[in-house]
C-alpha cells in the first residue's frame, strides 16, 4: 500500500470514522471506512444568544463517516477483497475471521 494513501486514511479519523483492526485470531488486517449516504436529517451547531439562531453547520462536518465518493478503500489504492455491508464492522470482521479459519482447516 502506498504511504500517501495510509497518511490520508489516518488523517482526522474522528471526522471520517476510519479505523484499522488486526485480528488476533488470524493476523489479517482490516481497514474499515464507514460510508454515509448523505447529509444528516438533524443539523447541529452553536446557538447565537443574541439572535437565538443556529450558526455553524457541524452536522455534515463531523459525522464519523465518509461519503461513498470520498472513499479511499479502492482497488486503485491497493485494497483487496473490498465489500460494503450493513451492520457492525466488528461483527463482519468476526464473520470473515471464522471463514478464514474454516478455509485454513480444510486445507
């Protein structure tokens, strides 16, 4: 994997929600990138005490996910076995680990 992709992957993870998991069971490393479908329904920001109006739209800025078009997990960036799913990323990692172990035991 290219170093520039790794730097971009780990830049501002509190905003992007990206994280890395290395399985203790299989040793496989998983790059996780939550994908958001768009702008949140509820915006949040700062309440101006003088005008009582909301200022600053942080709802889209810090959502802990990236839009699909912002994804760094692509084959062009050197990733393999890419998939999207609904549910817990850690649950998916556990499922993949079990499959990996089953295949290994069959050999």
